[in-house]
C-alpha cells in the first residue's frame, strides 16, 4: 500500500540530506531507520558514578557551613 504525505520544502530538503547520510534506498527506508533508532533503548546512566561509595557520593552535597 502506498500513501502520499505532504511536507513543506524545508522538510523535503532535510529528508533528502538524511537519506544521503543514512544511505537509505527510499524515504520509506529512511523513516524506518529513524523510527527504529528512536525506539532503541537509550544507554543507561546507572553506574555512572563509577566505584564510589554512597558516603563519597553524598559527602559534598551540602556546603561545609551548612552542617551542624
């Protein structure tokens, strides 16, 4: 099944550039690539603190003068 969609000229220029960039065989293939890319799970930031202990992470959250 084939469907026609309307886009303005700026969007068409952008789609042409993306089609070349992703080396897509058609605009349909380009849209599938972009949708799959968006649906792909994002890299988690879990563990971004490295091997720091909770005490090390929380130690500098408050200013020194704020402690009692």
